C-alpha cells in the first residue's frame, strides 16, 4: 500500500472506518435489543457514547481516506504534468543537440581527427579524466593522454579548457534571460 505524507496508507483509513462503522451499528443494535426502561441509565449512556465515538472515529478515518486519495490523485496529476514537461524539453533539446553534434563532427573532420581521437575529444568535453577515458575505451591511460595531445595539436588548441571554450563559449542564455552585466 502507498503511504501519503508518512501517514497510514489510504486503504487502512477505509478499513478502520468500516470497522468503526460496524462497531457503531453493533452497539446501536445491542442498545435497541436491550430495550432499556429509561433512556438515562448508565448502560444506555455507555452504549450511546460508544455509538457516538465510533461514528466520530469512522467519520474522521473516512475523511482521512478521502483526503489521502485526493492528494494521491493530485500528486499523480502533477507527476504526469512534470513528465510531459520533461518529455517536451528532451525533444526540444534533442533537436538542438543533434545540430550541435553535427557541427562538432564537421569540426572534428576539418581537424582530421581519427575515430579514437574524436571519441577522446568528446570525452574530454564531457569532463572525463584520462584514466576514465582509458577505462571507457578499453585503452590505457597513457594512450588516452596521447590521443588528447593529438587532438590539441591538430586543433591548434592549448588544452582541455580551450577545447571546451571552442565549442561552448558562444552558448549563452537567450537575451531575455541573461543577467544584466555590471559596468566597471
């Protein structure tokens, strides 16, 4: 059963409400079958109290179950909305990244990088260490370093920072979302 806000699971509210309703009906039936001579006897007051407490408890638990059910439905709707938002973002970003990937592939071709050097360049851009690149490509760390040096030499760039800047420095927020620059 699913919990809501750390409280008891919603179905437990319903089961307990039904149990208290059953106790209330049984107590009311017992009171009717006893046919007390006076409505103010201790027995009548005790059973009436039991009926009222059971009614209150059943109502409280039924309301809790209903509230938990509404909250679950609200959260499910919110999750569906966020998933749709995420999917739309992924689709938009995917189209843009596809264009960036093509532009990067064209640039790698103009630098005449080998397949291994292209792979290394991409991993450098992702921020992987030479050791990690070596593990991911089933090569030694030394080979990953050599490929990195070849990428820098062929591109005419001094290192990882310049490689990253070459591809990413023109990526800015849209003009409407950029913070205003302070004048010095």
